[in-house]
């Protein structure tokens, strides 16, 4: 599943929507599932980020302000989620997954050409970088999709550029969150390392296949799987 998630995430940016529900279904406590998901996703995102950088799709100087705000948001979100009772987090998880599935279902597709930006980079960095960074630290699945659609709809980036620029932001958020979770002792090491290795391979392959049609094919699978896990968790909580 980590290999598939790494492949999909490098294209559609929603690998966490696959891995996190599977970890929960396997019986991991919510915080351990979040921590393990963060760890393995860091290596997949790093793999695709390096690939995009080598091919000239990412300008880190342009991204630096948004990465700084994403870092701050991730710290706040990760600290916040560890202060919430596990019981509350278990109750919230199905509803967050349903919201994620609905978002994926109705989210617009990315264009193949650049469009005029709707907001400036100075506004985008704190609002989108910090806001989605906060979400990423607190929960995470779909964060890459949120960033990609934001780049496309608000900054006017084409599909390839939006997908590529998303990767350093996701890497910043997940690395920050992973370190904080490590500090809290929530990581399941054996599982996380095995999944990380698979993520690297899947992300490298997927980042070489960032095309519009791939996203369109993957989205229905993510939506159906996320809804299935959400309703399973709702059923278990009511029984």
C-alpha cells in the first residue's frame, strides 16, 4: 500500500488518503497511525521532490516564504493533535475522511497551461502555506491535493508546475510533523521503515508520470476507498 500511495501521491497528491485509512483498519491507534503515515510519506515525497528538482520543475527561492509558513503551521497542527484525547480523535477521524472524499470528488482538475494569478505570492504564502500546513500537521491526508489545487486555482500554475511546487511544501510539513511525533514516541518503527522504502520506489515512478489523465483515473479510487474506511470506522464506533 505504501508503494501504491507513493506512486499516486506523486501524481494526485493524496497518498495519505490511502495509507492512513489502511493503518487505522489494521488496528493502529490514531496517533500511531498519523505518526507512521508521516514517517513513510516523508521518504516518498523526498524522492519525487529530488526528481522534480533535477528536471527543473521547482524553484525553491520562489517557494521559500510558503515553506516557512508551512513549517509554522505544521508545528502548531502536530502539537494540537497530540493535546486532543484519543477518544475524540477516533470520533473525528471518520468525518474528516468523509470531508476529504467529498473534496476529492468535487475538486477541479488542473489545467495544462498557466493562467493569470488570482492572488499574490505574498498572500498565498501565509494563507495557503500556513493554513494547509496547519491541516497537514493535524491530520494530513489530501494535503498535497489541497496545495496543488491552490497553486492551480489561485496562482494560475499549470498542472505539472502545480504538482511539482507542491512537493517541497508537503515535505516541509511532513518532516516537521514526523520529528515532533518521534519526540512523542508514537512511531511504529518496523512498519514505518518498510513502508518508507516502498514509498521511495513508488514516488520515483509516479513523479515520472505526472499527466492529467493519471489524476483523473486515480481520483475515483481514492474517493471510494476513503469513504469505505470512513463508514467502517463509523460502524465500529456505533457498535
